[in-house]
C-alpha cells in the first residue's frame, strides 16, 4: 500500500530522506515497545519472587492462638476433699483356740471398755490346765520331801552320821525340785491366761462395725492366716481426717487452725474441726502437705468413711487468674506457660492452685494482661518469633 504523505514524488532526494526518517521512527517505536515488554516481564518476575519470599518467611513463623488469663475471685479459703476415719479403728481377734459358744453384740452396737463381746469353748485348754495343776501338786510334794530330806541330812552331818557327799546330793535334789515347782507353776499361769481368753472383751469404747463369726465357728488364735477377725470396733466419739494440702496453700495448714467441714448428706450445715498436726514435709510426688484434722463427734452424726469438703482459711487473700488447661507446659525444670511478648515467646514459670478440669488456677507468675499461647508444641522454647492468629468469630 502506498501512503500519500503529500510529497511531490517528482523530487527523489526528499522522498528518500523522508523514508529514512520514517524507518528511524518505526525502529525507535519497535525498540521502545520491546524494551517496555522486557521491563514489565522483569518487574513481574521480581514481584513474584518477592511475594514468594515473603510468603515463605511468613510460613516459617509459627502461628499461634492466644488468650488472656481470666481474673478469678480473690481466694480467701481453699476447699479440699477428705474422708472421715474413726479415731481408733481396730480388729478384734481371738487369743485362744476353740469353738464360739456365744456372741453378745452385733453391728451397730455401742460398747464400753470391758464389755463382754463373745465366749469361746476351749476343752483342750481346760484339760491341759487341769493336768498342769496336777503336775504342780506332784512337784510341790516332791519339793517338800526333798526339803525334809535335805534338812535331815544336814543335821546328821553335824554328828558325822552321814557323809558330806550324801548331804550335797540331798541339797541339790531340793534345788531341782524347787525349779520343777516353779516351772509347773509358770505353766499353770500360762494356761490360766489362755483360759481367760475364752471371754472376748472390748478394749475401748466404740461401735461394732463388723461381726465375722457365729455360734459354732472354729476359732484360731492370732491375726495371721487362716485366722480372721471376730469383730471390728471403731471409736467414733472423735473422728480424724487426713487432708493433702497443695504446697501453695501450705501456709494455711498450721497446727491449731480451725477447719470448716461440709457434707452432702447435711446440706446447709457446717461442722468444725481443728488441724492438730501436719507432716512438716512436702510430698515430692504430689507436691502436697499431709495434715490431720480432728472433729469432735459426741452424738455420732458423722460416720467414718464419709466424703467431706474441708474448708481452710488462708492467712491472706490470694489473687489469682485462670488459664485453659491446654496452655500448660510440663518441663523438667517445672510447670510453665508460654506468653507472647514483642512478637516472641517467653516461657514463664507459674504456681497453680485449684484444678477446675478444663482450666486451672494460677496463683503466681501471670497477670491478666499477658497473651497466653494455647496448645503450645512441646518443642517450644523462649525467643521463638510467632505470628498471632486473628481471633475466631464466635
């Protein structure tokens, strides 16, 4: 196609110059277009590499969910579980062998010290006692004869009627007969003691909580196998409770401190006990202090074995916060939680109080303004950069 540029074609030099100018302009335009395309391509590639690098860096930063600790009401007392125990709780065994001939008390019976609980027939012991008494009578008669003989021989020796050897034999026989009498006398006392055990008496005031025998049962002496206890006796005028107090509340477990007790079977009622002693040592396995609380129970309303909530007053108000249980980190150096400060993690040592199941009470180490990491990985350490996820809409 020919372009009419308004030039007189009859002038060849001018036409040639114009063509050269057009060619230069077209070449310049093509070069500019090509350079622009190359620039755009390089720019796009640089942007893509920059975005990839940024995305990679972001992916390398640990993303975490955080939650602030929740303020808890000031703790003025601590409530701990416990169970009541009889102040004295003892099985009653037989001390002699035989057959049970009669029992006088059953479960629930209140007895006083010295009350007759049961009687045992011991025919073998009776016969052995009768024989030992007869042996004692024989030994006594022999001793008396030996004493008479020794006295006579000692008198005759003074006049030379008997030899000194015969006299010494008579005196020695007297000593042997005296020893035999003492041995038989001791055997009689032993059998008399065994015979006295035919009657089973209460060793202290209390309540019969179990009867494990009946008339005609074969009774074996002692408390080992295959013997079994005849009765179980518990003194319930005073009860004791053993309570494991967490280490953080151990200041409340001082001897003489008062404790309030509540039971499910007595709603709205409170019983008072006294903390009488503690172990003076923290159990390294449970980090608790074992304490004993005594409760007067003259009417017997409280029963041994009952579940009790023990309320101990703290010496001062403890202000605490609660955190989710899944925020805890169990490390060899102690319990920790991870918090986010200036975009990095910090492992903070804490002391926990009560366990609420899904959350725990933290009595020291945290403030409500902290951002606590939820579900932290076990490998998390202090100083790791993290990215906090946006809170999810409820």
